[in-house]
C-alpha cells in the first residue's frame, strides 16, 4: 500500500465533481463536526469488481465479464471478502484501506427469514450493489489531513485517477464551508429556501392515500393489542419526476441538511443521494457499536421553541419506551456475534440536534468473536431494529403486509467494509433514489399502542422536509460552486411558493400538493405533542 498526501483544503464535493459521471463512483461525506460520528469523508471510483444480488441470484462483474452464482448472498459475499482481504497486509489504524463501498438494500432481509412476499416490487432494483475498490481518497476532519491510499492499484488506473485529480479548475479553498456549513448554527438554514422556481411539476405522489396510511396504523395497533409485536416502523414513499443532475441534488441536500453519514452513489442501475443521521454498525477491529434513533421532533422557529421541543422529546414517555424497546432488540442482535458479557449500553437516551429535527438516540457496543467477519456482523443484525420494530421478524412480516411497495434501498445500509476489518454503515433513511428520471424517498416512524395517526403522519413529513426542499426547489442560475449558492441563499416565505401554486388544481387524495406539504413542514406543533401527556 502507498499513502500519498493530498490538500485537505480541497473539499470532497469539489474534488468528486471530476469523478461524478463515471460508473460506480462513490462519495461518503460527513457534514457534521463531531469527531465521533463525523470524522471522515471518502471518495473512490473505478472498482475492480462489483457484487450484486437479487434474492438468491448473484452477479459478480470482473473486468467486464459476469460470473453468476446462486445461494445466500451474505454467505457468498463472506467468502469473497475473506479471500480478498487475505491477500492484503493492511494497517488497522486507517479507517478504509480498500474493500467494498455501496449499499445493502432492506430487501436483503428476505434472504435471511422466510417472509411471504406481498408488497409490489415496482422499482426492480438489485438487493445490494457492492463495488470493490483498490484505492480511496479520504479526508480526516479531526486532524485536517487528506490522503490517497493506493492498494496494489494498476498503473494505468492510477494514471487515470491522477489525471482527474490534477484537473482542478473547480477546486477551491472551500473545505471549511462544505464541512459543517450550518451544523452548529441550524438557525441559518431552518425553513430557508433559495429564490426558486418549482421544478418538474409541483406534486409529490405518495404510495399511500392519507386515509390508507391511517388504516395501516390502525392495523398495526391491532397487532400490538393482540400481542404480535410491541412496535413496528411504518413508512410511506414519495415520488416525483426528476430530470436534473443527481449530484446537483446531493450538493443541495448536503447544504440544506448536513448529516454525519451522507452518501452519493453513482451506479448505472440507480443513483443514491443520502443524508442519513443514523449509524447502523461501526466496527474497529474487534469493537463494534450501533446507534439506533427513535423519537423525533421538528426544530422550532427560535431558540425558545427549540428548547421547548427538545425538552418535550426528552420527557416523552412514549418516545423513550420506543427507544428502549429497540435497545433491547439491538443488544440481542449484537449478542449473536459478540463475546458473552461484552455487550453493553454506552448511552441509553441522548438528544441529537439536526438542522430540521431533534432525535433521541442510544449507543450499544460489544466485542465481536474472533472468527466473525464484518459481513457476518451485517448478516446477523440485518436489517436494523430501529426501522423494523420489535420483535424484528414479525415486524418485517407486518411491514410487508401493510406497505404497498417494497422498500428496496430504504432502511437498508450504505457505507464501506474495509479489508482491514473496519466497517462503517449508515441506516439508509433521509435517502433519495433516482431511477428512470424519477426520484423516490421514503419516510416513516415507529407505531406503538398509543400512537396518534395524525401525529405519526405529520412526523413522516417533518422527517422528509429537507428532502422535499432539495427535490422540488431548484435555484435559478444554479452555479456548480456552492460558495455562490450559499452567498445567494435567501429566505423564501412559504406564501410566495403557494401563491404560484394557486393556479394549479391537480389535488386528489393520493397526491400531496406542494402547498400542503410545505404548510405541514412549516407548521409548529402544539406544546403537548406527546400522546402520553393527554
């Protein structure tokens, strides 16, 4: 392995712009200044192998040739990872020393459990796409250093990469802006929209009618009363046409909603734009932890309302109960591959602040058994408990029954598994996927016995606020430099948007008009959101 220094002041987004149009180019961006959760950003491209699966059908691409296999994708992936990582002698002190970087879709869970297929698989995406890379450029936001790692990279590929890295007309001293532009000052971005025109129509189409979503919640609560489950995560998917650049969308979302586990994947099959706040699994040699999120409140319009809403979330017995249920589930999952007695709760309930919402999170950690690989850790804990429910398998069955379409990538995991037994994966929430000039994003929440359907529905909209803003509002004269984008950012009142929509009358119960979405997004909740206080 060869380590080569690179100017840290060049931002990941600026540098990646030279690679963004190449198939299987990938960027993992940390946009929150936190040495624990947002320390590194990574970019890479030109994989030497790509692993894909759909059910038990496996496709492995090597140098343009396809090898097909059949079997459990986790087991076959484990074999490949063990064989590939055995060729390397790599330091464990570095976070990502080559390996796989891509996504595990939620639907991979169906290869682990026998669950009857009921939802429609309308998008027909691979269950996972995991390219293998032999080089990576990474930024350490704690030490403010940046390096290129070459892991037996062929000379011809290395020359091509260096050529693209030296092609730097867009590179600017912008990393201090890109890295955490508003994370410490959410007031700067809350409810802010650029001067805009509505792009590609004014409607976000849901896969649920509102009354059908309420009915699904009622059925879920009935299952809870019968004792099938304690809670279940239900979600709805929004879609709209999208003809612009997927990477342009990622740039906007990274600015509007900076997150510790953002990702952009430019795959031929699908483009993935993620601003996830939630970590699924982090493995550093033999130590592993997971950080489930349960409990959400929208940000207030000022510091006083922020304080009230964050206090309300922390004092909510309902949200606390939801989180503790998932903590118990995650302890059980980690116990499948960790040494007995090593699984501990580092943080039970703690508040996290994001530009548009507050969350409560927990941290559960353990020490993995020596014979376990990172792929085993994913297999035995997949999908994450915070986005299924408890018990997990019965919750997955109910999700498959109540949600009309397959989740695909949503609530799966995005990130890397390194050859040096290190791994960092997010939960694929706050994530937009683009296929066939249509953008889709999904938002959901945990349903428990005392859930209020109206509040649960509104919670999904609050979670999707930044995604809807970045999708439906395109700045006139948008420039590739986000410096110019930031300098021209101005507050746009919701009334200005809705006034332009009064000419349109396309509403039906299955279509959420942008006016309604933005009104709900900007609505301030009552001081007593929690049902348990009624």
